[in-house]
C-alpha cells in the first residue's frame, strides 16, 4: 500500500500532461498493488476526479487467484509485472487485441542509511506507454 499514492500521483500527472483520459487506454495496468492497493488507487483517483475503475487491472490481482490461493492481497513485488507485461500483455498488443496500455510500475527507494535512521521508505511509480508500432 505504500506505493498506491505514488501510482495515483503518476497516473494523474501522466493523464494531465498527455491531455488524455483513462478511456484513451485499453488498460491502465499497475504492477503489484494487489486487491487492497487497487481498490485504494481507484478511490484516491476518483476523489481527484479521475475514474479508472473501468480500465484498471493489476498484475498482482491477475497473477494470483485469491479464492484458491492463500496470497492475501494478491501482490508479489516486481515478479508480477515481469510475468504479465512480458507475456500476456505483450502478446495482446502484438496481436492487436490491445492498442494502448499504460503500465505503472511501483517500487521503493531503499536506502540502508534511511532504514538505520528510522526514516520511512518512499514509494515511487513510473509510467510506460505500451503500444504496437
């Protein structure tokens, strides 16, 4: 959940800077927010006037079946992104099933010094537009 505000900020800024709406994309894909983080992401953006609920997917949610697997929120770090973006979503774009996917990967700015000093670990997010040439 640490990454959810960073993902929301990145998506909001990307849409404003490109003068686009969520529905200009077949999918807005986050990396590993899981079910809890995904719900929170949609709520944060909705309160800012951006509704991504109809186009948002999360790799953590797609990779795991929370009804059959004991994965709790359903995310698992960067492995979710790598597994789905490089396979499922790449193929769908190549086949023309998807035209434009806004992928928002999340992560942490890990610093041993910050951790030893008891400081928080900032969450970051970056956006990549995936589209067929």
